């Protein structure tokens, strides 16, 4: 079976950019950057883990297209998504003489994409950015939409900027080097996109989870493209998260807090998985959702072998982390609630209401039904 390359276009206030989802390796990156950007000087930013597998191929592709390439390598991990890493990139680019004609190319997962993206947004008040996501999570979520950020003092993404890339090149071939746990974590974001805009993907996830974890491009290519379409349709309506784009944070308010409290013992996609279940439990208690939504989500998460039991995280430490989140405004927390599959909206919840639930969490009955069993519910 031939796997076709998917090419989508994301529009924003200043223009548009292509997102290429391909089963091919990184060889196609060079010709595309030359076509879109001309021959340029590129700061190729990656981390130590990604460099071992993909740096040589990316550098060869870019140099082969005529670009001049300087490689900047960051230490891996969420602990290094900091202003210090950003400063390291700035100082390196200054010492190498990069000017306003520079291109920053982010080769890696969401952390590399966020830090390198913020570097591009701020270097000489903004230079061109190319995103080359090498994790499933980054391919379906963080590389598209122009969000860039670093963490500060235990609060995620509190320093950042909106800076759309000029190109997103998602090579499915890079996923074959990921640990299985990382691939499964990426499926947490796939579940999120399904709940927001493509509920039919939940049954596909249940049926094809093992093929997806095996990084089979025949299965992954249409799934990644479908998730990007969901995100594209939202960010084109709300580029700077003034309203509708906030639904993409489904599961993230709890999820970010869980990441912080566990010191990132859970990967981002795993924390979001638990966060979606917690958000559904809260919504049920407030009469804003019904149990079949949570049941469907838990069923898909189980099939993907992702964590889905939120009950251990209704703690004061998690609440404290939520209260430090940038979504807290005017005595309320902006939670994303799934009223039904495919019907997601932001709902402000008063802090005193939230405090009450953390003192006595919502009912802890865990759904057991499969997605297929609840699809026909009235």
C-alpha cells in the first residue's frame, strides 16, 4: 500500500504556511526550505537525544540544498525548557553572527520546538522559523499554530510569544526511533483532538492502537493529518487564543498541574490523558457533562495503554499548581469542558467552587464501558 504525503495549509494574519506530513525521511526537508525560503543561513536547533538519531540527516538535507548551517544542541528534557536555554541560543547566535536574515530550524519534540520557536520570535524581533517535529505529540499538536514558550519557576509556558513557522515538515520516519512510551504519550494528544473535533477517531484508536504504536505510516499518516486539520480549523479562527482556540487546552489545566506536582514523572501526553478524565469528572459534578463522555475517553486511553485514573491527583498540591496557571483570571479558572464528544467549550469556574471539589472530590466511580458500547447512547 502506497502511503501518500499529506500537504495542508495553515493561514494566519500575516500569510500562511504549509504543513507536510510524509512517510519519507528528512531528505525532502532541504528542497522544501529552498523552495520556500531561498538559500539562507540556518541555525539548526536540536537536543542531545534527537541529535544522535536525526541531526546528520537533517544537516545533510539542508546543506545539500545550498544552505549554510550552524548546529546548536540543547540538553534534553522539560527541566531545560527555561530562560537559560533561550539565553544560550541567543548568545550562540550572537557569537556566530546571525543577523535578521537568519532562519531557525527546530529539529525535535515539543520542548525543542517551543524553545527554538521563542528564539526565532525574539531574535532581531523575529526571524523565520521551520519546525521539524520528531515526536508524535509535536507532529499533531505543538508544531502547528505558532505557540512558543519556556517555563519559569515551575509554571509551564508562562513566557512566550505567538510566532507562526514558515514550514512544518513532519517526517513519520523519525517516529521509528521513539521509545514506545513516547509514541503512546503522543496518542494522548490524538485523543484530545478526537474529542474536540473528530469523535470518530476514538473508535479508530481502539481498533488500531498497536499499529499506531508500531509507527506504521499507513495508519499514522491519515491520523496525523486529521489531527492537524482539527487544530488548523481552530487556530485559523483564533490565532492568538482570544476565544475558540482555548478548547485546544482540553485536559491541560489539570495536566500541566500534574506534570508540575510529579516533577514530570508523567510525560506531557500522559498528564493530558489524566487531565482530560479529571476535567470530565469535574464537569459531571457541575452538571455540564454526562458520564458517557468520560467513558468514551477512558476506553480510548485504555486501548492506547495510557494512564486514565485521575483519582490520586485531587490533592492540595495539584490545586496549588492549578492556581498558578496563567488561565486563572479574576477569581476564576478557565476550564475546557467537553459537554459531549465534538462539543467542547471553555467554562469559567469560581475558585471557591474548585476549592470545594478538592476538599471532597467528585464521585470516583471509574467507567468501564467501551467506546462502541456508549456510541449509541441517547
